[in-house]
C-alpha cells in the first residue's frame, strides 16, 4: 500500500526499531468507498454466507464426468 501511495511509512532509527503508518491523502480519499463496501456487506451478509455454504458443499463433492450426447 505504501508503493501505491495509500499509506505513509515513517521509520524511527531507535532500538528497538519503530515504524508508524498513516493514511496518505490518496488513502483518505478511498475511505468513503470502503465505508460503502462495508455498508453493502452488512446488508448482504446473509446472502454471502448462503453462497459460501453452497460453494463449500459443491467444492467438497467429487468431480463428475461431463456427459455428452
């Protein structure tokens, strides 16, 4: 995230070493988007959990050959 400009890393030359991270202005600009994703996720958590359960059940099954003709 530092490479992408989302966070600022400050390194303090102490013993033991200390590093602090903070959101950059670019990082702060994405907070509203993340809050929107959080809100959407909370509204759809039941559907997401159901989809995960269905997927896990299918993934646990042995593969079946494709039937042709």
